[in-house]
């Protein structure tokens, strides 16, 4: 009996345990079921995204940037396909080994790469726009977690040529300087997304790009001629090196249209590796940097005098034998002159003569003419950072200011303003708007927008312009300060300039100068207007000695390149002559 009771109790206990285990399993399955319902119903989008991310990746791709051409459709800036190297830190199996291997190929700091490989970020760049040799070497290593992303890179096939005018783009393809910046919205293509599909091992097995990737940027056709640009840069570099100058710049313009044919700077920089150069070299200084022009300003003073009708080319002024007191200041000439005509004042570049002209003309009329020539205002050229220069309101001019400004002190101009103003004289008194770009086209070279020459205003009469041109011709004749600019077979109109620079204390330096020359040729029907500016030449520093020969070389080689025949009856000058003259 006792045994039966024990067996009954045992069976009852077993049944209870089975029931409890069963209930536990039922509860567990209920929890699992509820979780499944939650994931399926409420977390389904999140799960889908999470799963997708394991085998697909969306990469932003910049649209292909348009090409920049010179006026003859020769490439100045193009876009090429490149590969960038990236990493997925979570997939890096051996960070130390991987960092060491990458650093050796990419020639960079191993510690910097290691830091990236250990980052918590899901994606890091190792090297943007790697060269083909680097890419091939890294691929050969077959490193886990290292990826290769197709990108595009801006490439400048002519290297340093016209670098300041062209500018450059950043790693992401946006224009940062020069034409690249000014016309970025036209050049830049439409951004697109590239979907990259990968297997479980992270290997790419498919790529799909959005239709937007087909939208490439527009092309730009410049007014610059690549050959003339090279001529200008070569001539400028020769002079800068010869006189150990700090820098130099030159502009070649078509005076009839305002089109920029060349804009040269020395030192140059290579936009393909712009970060290797000082930021000071990036900007287009011919447009952005003002300076006191010195005696080149005298031709605009002469134009004001003749246009007024009160002064004729052969009117004479007493030039005080080399020293003339204005207030507490004394104006000097390099050579002592007595009586000089207006024409001779320009030919010999007499500071005192310029002051005498300004005194007769008056500050109001002088100021008005400078403004009409474009000084003290931006030209509106299609390039960033243009300076307006500096020209005080005439009511603030003292007697000293009026005299000083007449020969190029107390006023600041850009090289662009100088050549544009000189071009107005060459163009029978009509000022043209300077411009860099002549057309924007699509990828089939169909024009979308064309830029025509724009007349700004008439500055002086045709007769005044021709009178001033006749005066400027004497500057390059025997005895003139610009004889070193004379060309065999062509007549040249010009003006030299030499100006002391202000030092850090605001005092005119006795050792730092700016030498310049502006001119155009042929004299009767000018095809080329050229300005040359040399900053801080050493030893010799006069514009007629330092800058005029640069003009001559640029003009001579460009005339030959453009097949402009010599003028019949033009005097043959001995190009070997050299003078050291006041500018």
C-alpha cells in the first residue's frame, strides 16, 4: 500500500514537471513569435536597409567637368578618370600591417594611415586621386577592407601655362580660383549617385549609375591664345630672371575688342599640384593687385590736356631745369630740362612737365578724364577678385596731390586697367570692356552663349586719340625713354614708367621700384596692346631698360605668329640700342 502511494506521488510529480516545461516552451515560443511580428511589421524598413548595406553602397559622384579651350580650341583644362583609395575600418584584419604596406607605397606617414584604419567611422579616405602606379601597387596587395573608388580629376595639360588666369579646382571638382571659379556653374557637371553591389567578402560585382551622371558640364572657349600666352610668359620670365626681380606680369589685349590674348605672371605655379606652391602665387595679380604706375600715367594726363582744347601738342612749358617746388615738396627730373613742348614732356618723361600740365588743366578736369579711362573703378572682367584701384575724389586733392597724381603717384591702378586705358587710345578713343571668355558650348560644341565685344564709352575724340598716338610714337624714337621697345618694320606707340614702392613704414623706398611699359603696335592700325610690369628689379630699374625690351619681344614674336606684315615705310630701328632713361 505504501509502495503504491509512493508510485502515485512520483507519477504526479513527473506530470507536473512535464506540464511546467511545456508551459515554459509555450511562453518562449510566444516571445519569439511576438518578436518576429515586431520585426516583420514594425522594424521591416530598418531591417531591409540594414541588410542592403551589407551588399550595396551608394557613392556620390561629381559630374564630368567641361573642358576649357583656348581661342583656337586647344585644350587648357580637361577632366580625366582616376581612382581614389579608401578603407572600411571594421573590415581591416591587420591594421598595423595594412598601414605599413600602404605607407610604403603612398609615401606617407604610417601613423596617420593607422589612425584612419582604427577610426570608428564606417568609411575613410586613404588617398584621393591616386596615380595609376600607386593604385596598381595597392591592388596587388589584396588587402582586406581596402576599396578603390572611381573619381574624376582636373588636369592641366600645359602645366604652368596661364595658371593664374585659369585657376584650379579642389578635390571635389569645384572651381577655387581664376576662370575655373568664375565659370564654375557652367563647367561643373551634375552630381550623381553610383550604386556599388558587393558580395559577402566585400568584392564588387556590379555598378549602376544614375541617369544624372550623363549630364556633363559645359565647355568654355577663352579669348586667350595658347601660343601668345607662351610668348608672353617666356619673355617675362627672361626679364625677371635677368634683373633678379621679385615678380612680373604682362597682358596682351586686342585693343579693338577688349579680348585678352595673354595674361602672364612670373613666378608661375602648376595647378596640377597647387598645394605645393605658395598661396601668393595662386591669384591673378594682373587683375587683383593695385600699384602706383609712375610715368605711364602721363599719357592719360596728356590726353586730358589735349581733349580740353586748352593745351596743344606743341605748347611749351618751362621745366625748371630739373627741380620744381610744390608746397614743401620738390619734384625732380632725372635730366635737367628747360622749355619742353607737351610732346617732349611725354617723350623725355618729365615729371615737372606733367605737373605744369596738371596746374593748367586743374584737378577737376584731370580727375574726370582719369575716371573716363576707367581708373578707380572695376572693369567688370569675368575673373574673380578684381580691384578697383584707388583714385581719390578730386575735392580731396591738395596741390601736391594733383601734381603727384599727374605723374603716377598717389593713385593706384591694376595692370588690366593700364592696358585697357591704353587700348582706348589705340581704338580711336573708345574704351572696350576687357573679357576672357568668348563662348560657352555644350559637349557637341554647339554654342550656348557667346560673348561679343562691348563698348563701354567714348573717352576722347578720334582727333585727340590720334594726336596722343603721334606723341607716344616719339617715346620709342631716337632719344625717347622707350627706344628699347622699338620694332624693326613696325611703328610702336608707348610709354615707360618707373615708380618707387612704399616700404612697411609708408615711406617711399630708395631701393624698391616698379618698372613698367605700356604700348601698342602698329601705330596707325593697332592690333596689339601690351602692358609689362616688373616688380622690384635689382640693379637697373627704369621702365625703359627693364620692361620695354619685354614689350619688344612679345610684340615682335606675336606679330610674326599672327602673320601681320611689316608696315610699308616704317623706320628700321637698330634693336641693339640700349639706354638707361627715366621712366
